[in-house]
């Protein structure tokens, strides 16, 4: 496309007071050679936008540099279909954070005009990547309450669904309940389970195909084109799917490990056994069938305990309250004792807790259960310390219920892991391989639920501290997994009660139909939703070093038989980690490339006097932090030029060499905190950048420059108030060194 | 501490709830109540622990527990309770339960404090009096000048009412003795300064010093004081009557001039008893939003005393106005009221005369009271003075909040 660049300067929001806007014209038109240059008092106003639209139609302008506010503001206004749009941020980066009308401020603003035009020159319009054919159906793995809700959500929206359930009937744990918690306001009384109605809806829905007694054998392919094989009733079946919801549920913690709570005594049962007993009729105890009139519930049985499950399963307190309710319902003379560490009744269930508290036959006390011992007549004593009375107490009960927690079905127990490794090694030996006893065995590589045909493993990766749950590392996008197109819902993602599972199932079901639509239209999903660019590889120059396949956080790059990597594009989230990883610089986007950033350093004004530092800024966390500093009018050192990148994982060492050889005194990288538990949108781009910086000494050594001229700073979005100090500290370090000797060239 | 086996008793919990503690189960044991309470001792403060015992149905814990009686039901706790558990009301209900434990026969407590039996409770003494009057006096409207002895002569009055008083006070004292023994046993107290502690209790009683420490319902100390002194005044007037009639053998001392001591005490008593009960009622209505209106158990004695005060005064007024048709029936109502008061004394809320008296004395007898400093003298506690002063400072900050309001 023949580019015609238009530079539009906004004078509003304090810009006109901070800088001499008139002087930009020379920079834009003479220096950067933009043919159209205009200013407006409020560019985002209808009149301002008409000015630009007029030039698009009248002048043929098709590349627009909006020199105004942060790209995070007024996105909708400054969108012009068919045009390349670049945003030069002189409101947040200049007007709101610099001393008005000084030489440095003016120079800074003029630089942002240069950088804006430079980017616009390098960028091209995206051409979306499209699959030949996009499969729009959804595969749901797990037929419990979460999975069924997902299936119904997608099916009701008009998408076909295949629902795969391991057991011979739908319903999961919710189908085993005698009573269920209240599902709606006023959240006061327990209810007869409604799971039957849900099962009926699922089985009679013409868009849902149910496979019971079935497991997934293999999922190959990409979002919009998954090839699914399932083992069903002894046979096997293949079909295509566009997206996957994993709702494979949970299992109760093994009460056999809770010997200290008397689990070997027949009258000490689990909360799931309690549901069975209640379904059969009176609350009787297993040892002699006598009716239990005093039922003690031990909360946190094996939960929030470093030796068992270190976390709270969030449903056990509610379940015990529910069971206490039916103990009392079945026999008004019966009493329920609930012995808890802390009562946790999430959300609206506080109301249920309150209503249960009002029941005179429900005794609640905080305390630490120290043991369960036998009492005369087959009864039991539960001993408690730190009770609310501050005394050590003992309470006699006919039946003790252990409120055990949830273990996600993704979690592999150590024993199972060893068993699996033995099998794996045997297989390896049979095929002539040599087992490596030291090879670490990662739980997510054990095939059991999804069996993905992905280079990076057959199951979803699990966060280091998620205890085997497939929780997302995004705080705000809980259904996201690190496999694009695969969403998790319900108690496999996080321990939750039934109402939570219903909400979760619906959310994940809707995310599944979102990705098939996105794939069909060739744009990315979260976090670069609507992005139509994608990594384009010049394969002729690829040396098959495989760094990109290793580093891609989403398993979007696979290798062919010869070891040449290729993108499985609809798995890609457009983070550009591959762009940074490639030593041959052959991976680029239409609007973001190695060369584009390097050109910025060339186009920047680098005077012989005065310090210049460039900052590469993560657009997800660090850039918003800078904006936040600006909203708070925090002054920022004028030596810095901020350049947004998709992720610090984009860092290519070529940029360091290019910047510093142009005379830039230092480079700072502002990115996320390390470790995969931080909600870095691209998992660990910042950490990868840091690894690459390990080799910066080599690069800078060639230029006879100090490696301290490049520094990576980890920050999170709320650190905006610490930013000025972080930057000043780095500026001071640079100040102490000699100015970059390349300035003179 | 040795492990103790606790035995939750569902019936006890239900009993407390039925006695007006229906908010009992709402308590989530945050201890705000014990912190804001101005009358609790610092050591083992109430009412939090009582709330837990009651919630759990630990009936035996209330055996010989003085604390429920140290409570003056100021209802500061109720006003500040974040969960609406109304500890003040609950402790009132527990007190009712302990009255039935000590005043025998205990079933009378449930009878007296049950709204349903109210008519029966008045009809019974009314029939009794009617029988006595028709046998000894004139059950009708006597002719001529209004003289109440024409209706019911002095002698049967003395017999009936003295016996009733002996019954009421006797039951109360017996219960009090049992309670005292239980308190000694439950608290492991064997000896103490009995005389000193009773004197101390009485001194406090005369000034209502303790009651005045209440915050939300501070005014209740005044109304209670009025009723308390009205009883003393009316008691003196009655004693003077007995003195004149039985010892000095004078005729109808009640017809003396208004300047005589018997008239002065009588009239002052009449005015204060009416003013006191009126204030009690208005205070309860005024504070109802903050602390609840109170149960029948609470209202029964107020109503009864009100009836006695008003009927007594009206009997006098109608007599002076020479309205025989009204004066005699009103006088009859007055007699029924006083008889009920005496008979039901140890079974109604009025039994607090015995049990609170005993508990307040026991608190000094056991030495626990000395730990409490009068509110006026509390200064900022020294740093690091341990849990006791921590409780104090919490209490103080609670007060501070109230002052700001």
C-alpha cells in the first residue's frame, strides 16, 4: 500500500500549556517527511475526528499518527478502518509528567512525534490468518454440574456440543447429593437436588451429543480444528471440535490418611458417605445401625493442613451446614455439632450460615480438633483445644463426619506418578530406549484427561502453587488456560460449591464459543483480543534452532519431521515471544517487528549533550503503571523515552546493540515480576528477557560498553508511585558512567 | 487445664429461646458485648461466655453462676452487638431459667411468666380475697362515708397479706441460700467477709452506683431508683400503720391530716411509684429500637407495680371525691395487685431482689469485685500490664466511641 502519512496533534488536556505545539510541524513535515500535518484543540471531539476523516477521504491519508493521549484512552474514537494508526502519547508521557515549557520537555515531545511517525512508516495493515475451515462445535470433558452447564450454555447459543463423561451417567458429584444448598435468595433452606432437571435438559437438547462411559484418547490440532478421538463403550470414535472445556471435576481427599481424626472407626465417616446415609433414610451409624442423634462435624478434616491439603476447599463448611440442616430436619430432637477452624461461607451463603446459626439444635464452635477417641456404647469423643471457651473440651457424639476437601482430578498423587513412570520406562525399554532415572516427571505430562497432542505435553500445565488445580494465572480471566482454546471450569480449576460451578461452567462455555468465532474471523483472543496480526516467519532464513518452540508459552509452535518449526496459528496469542527468541530475526508482525524498533533508535534525536535513555515497556502492566503515574501527575525524569512492546519476551538482543550503537546512554526494561504465579499475560516474558540479558555482556563487550547500561526492572501495575524513583535510580547509575561515546558518530 | 466433657442440652437452649432469648443463636462470639459492658468485672467478663454456654446448651455452667445476676441489663451489649444477638435480652431469659432452678416450686416460674396464664394469675388472688371479704366484711358497695375497712376489715388484711409476704419472701430467701451455696461451690470459694460484702452491696444499692454505669439505658437507673425508694416509702407508711393500729391502738390512722408522717410517706410513695413505672415504660419504648422492647418476663412486674400504684392512688382520689361506686372496686383491684405482688415475688422478675442481691454480695465476698475500679477512676492502663488491662483498654475505646456518638 502506498502510504500517505498524516500527523495530527491534539492541543487539549494540558498539552498546549506544556509544549510549543507549533514547533512540531517542522519535525513532522521536514524531518520525518509527513505530507499532512494538522493540529486541533480537542482531537477526540467530533470536529477533531471529522478533520482526520476529511483527510482520509479528501487527501487520501491512510497512515495516521495521533499525537495526543495514551493508546489506552480513546481507542474507539481513534480507530479508522483501512488505515494504519499509530499513537504518540504526549499527554501522559509529556504534558502530565513533565515541567511545562522547558527545553527538555519540548525535546521529549518532539521525540515522541518522531517515534510515532517512524512506527507508522514501519507498520503495515494486518491481513488476518484464516483457517480453510473452522469447526464451530465445542467439546466438553466432564458431565458433572460444571460440564453440563458449559454444554447448555454453548448449545443454547446455537453451537453443537459433544459432552464426554467417564461414568455411565451424567451428574457427577452433584448427582449423589441427598439435598442441595439453597440456590437463590434468600439462601435460607436446603433444597431437593435439581440436577435431574439439568440432566434431562442436556440429554434432550438437540445440539448436545452425550457420550457416557467415555474418555478422551487424543486431542490433536488447533482451536477451530481439533481432531478428537474418544474411547466410548469399548469402541472408539473420532470427531472435530472447535474448542474444549475441561470440567473433569474433583475427588474427595482420601480420608484414610486422616487416622488422627479416627478415620478407621466405622462411626467416623466422610461428608460424601453422609449423603449416602441420608439418602437411605434416617441418619444411622454404620457400626450398629442405631439412629445418630448427636452428629459431630469436623471441619477442615485434612484441609488447611500442611501434611494433607494446604488449601481451603471452600465448600466443606457449607456442606456441613447443609448436612446439619437435614440431621435436624429428619429428627427435631437431634443435635449437630460443627467444630471449625474458621467458618467460611463464600458469597451470599453468609445468609445460609446465619439461618443455620438460628437453629437451636446446631452448636457451632471454633477450635482445633486434637483427636477422636472411643466412648462407651460405640459413641465417640471429639477432643478440642482452643475452643471458644478457651478451654480444652471433649464432646460426645454418636456419629462423626469428616468434612474432607477437594482434590482436582488433574492432580496426580505421588504414588500414581511413580506407577506411571514405571510403565513409561518399561515402554521405553521395549522400544530400545534407555530410561533416565533422574528425569523429572511433571504431573501435567501424565496422560489422563485431555491427552493433547502438543509438543509441550498432553495436559494443561498447572501453576506452581495451584496444588494441582488448573487455575488461570490471570486474576481477571479465570477460565483461561495456557492452551489457547481450552478452558477449564468448576472444581478442577478451583475448589468451589455447586452454585460456583454453575457460574463457572457457563463462563467457560461462553469463552469456548468466543474462541471459535475469533478463530473463524482470524483474530486473537485474550489478552490481545481483536488483534488480527500474527507472527510471520521467513522460513528460508530459519536455522531450526528451536528456541521459539521451547519458549512459546502457548505451545503454538511445533516442529515438522526435519525439525523445522512452524506456527499452529490459532493457538497463538500474539505475544511475540518468538520474535524475541529468534537469533536470526526472521519472526515479525505486520505492525511490530525487530526492524521497526531498531529504526526508532535511528529516528530519535540524540544530541551530543544530554542523557538519553530508552525504556522498553510491557504494554500490559508497566504501560498502565506509567499512565497511572501520569493520572497522579507524578513527575518523571525527562531523559527517558518510553517505547511500548507487546511483552518483554519480545526483547531481541539486536535492539540493545542497535540502541547503544546510536549513542543512547542506557536501556531500561520495565516488565512483570518473575515466576509463573505472577499474572504476566504471557506467562513469563519478563523472565525470558532476563535470561536473554545474561548474554548482553557479550553484545556490549563488542561495543566496548558497560553491561550495566542495560537493566531490567520488575514491577506490577500498582507500583506506579515507585516508578519515578526506579527510573531516577537508573538515571543516576548512567550518569556515573561516561556519556555513550557513540554519540559523536 | 483438664479436659472437660461438655453436654449440650437442646431443651435448655429451647428454654432460653422461649423465655425471650430468641436472638441467642445469632451470636458469633466476637466479644464486643464483654468489651462494651461497663458493669462486668475484668476477670472472666460476661456476657460473652454466658452467650456461648447458652448457645451450646451447657445448663450446668449456670449452676451457681453469679454473673448473669451481676448484669443490670443496661443493654449496652445489645446496642453494640454487630449481629443483633441481644445479649442483654438473652441474659434476662437465662435469669428467668435460673429463677425456676432456685425458687421452688419451679413450675410457678413458668406459670407466672407466661402471658397465657395472666388472667388466671389475677383471678386466683381475686377469688381468695372475695372469699375472705364476704366472710369478714362487705363484698359490695358499703353505705355512707367511704371507709375501706368497712369493705375489708384490718384484721383479715393483716392475716392474708402477712401470710402472702411470708410465703413470697420465705421462698425467695430459701432460693437465695441455695444459690449462695451453689456459687460458693462453683467458684471454689469457702470463706469471706459476709458482713462487709452485704454492707457494700447495700451501700451500692442505695445510690444505684452500679446501675448508673450503664450507658445506653442510663435513664433506667433513675426510674429504678424511683420505684425502689417508693417501695421504701410505702413500706414505712405501712409500718407506721401497723404501729398506730396494733401497737398504739389508734383508730384508722389513714384519716390523719396530710402533715403527718404516714401521709407524707404514703403520698410521696404514691407519686414516685407512678412516676417510676411511667419512666420505666417510656424508657423501654424509647430504647426499643436499639435494645429491643423486652419480653413478657420483663413487662410483667412493671405492669403489676403500675397497676398497684395507679389503683392505690385512684382509690385514695375517689375516696376523697366521695365516689363510692368507683372507690371500692378500685380498692379491690389494688388489693388483688398487692397480693399478687407478694405471692409471685420469688417467681417473677422481682426475684432479682434476692438473687441479684446475693450475686452482688458474693462478688465482694469472693474478692472478685476488688479487681474492678470505679469507672471514674480508670485511667489509661500501663503498657504491658497483661490481659486484664487489655480488656480495660478495649472497654475504654468502646466508651470513647460512645462519647463521640
